[in-house]
C-alpha cells in the first residue's frame, strides 16, 4: 500500500511539473506541437525580379512566392502594388492561383510595358491573408530597374 501511495505521489508531481509546458507557458516548439489558435504569419519566399535587379525587361511580370496557400480574394491592386518613380501606381492585373498545391505564386502583370531605364517599387501589403486568416506580418517591399 505504501508503494502505491509513493507511486501516485510521484505521478502527481510529474503531472504538476508538466502543466506549464502543456498550458503554453513553455515553448511549444520544444514539445513538438502547435497549440490550437496559434497561427504563424504568411511569409514571402522569393520575388522576381529580385530586389536590386537591373536591366529588367519592360514587359516584366512581377512575381512573389509564399510559404503557404493563401486566400485568393486577398489579392488585388491594393495588396500587390507596382509603383513608378513619381509614386504613381502602375495599372495592372493581379493574379493568384488558389488551386496550386505547391507553387504559391502571385503575379502582377502591367497593362502596358514599363518605362525603360526606370526604377520601380513592388509592394505586398499586410492585406494579403492566408487560408487560416493570418496575414503578412508587415509590408514586403523590393525595387528593380528596367533596361532599355
């Protein structure tokens, strides 16, 4: 009987010691699981043209790939921007394929060729949303310059 009480006491102490980790007070990554309600922000993986690229074609299609599937309705000309040298927004079409299982790529296609020898700024805003309603953590901005 005494051994059973000691065993139960040790089991109880072990449960108490594990409580902070199970309640989210300790690092969940250490335990190897993500608790319900925890969502990590959308991240940009690769952009094209690359940040700082020069001699980019004036007929470029600007692309951005992401770490996960996104909500296609969150892509529009307010969340994927191309901005010219005087701060004017370039007219274009924004597209995201929600049916892709591996290539989470959004594109911005200008309606007409860009000006030659001109720096452009591309911007993805925090309005871009994942399927679990998590957003891009902060605006993602990069620049490139067209060639002749």
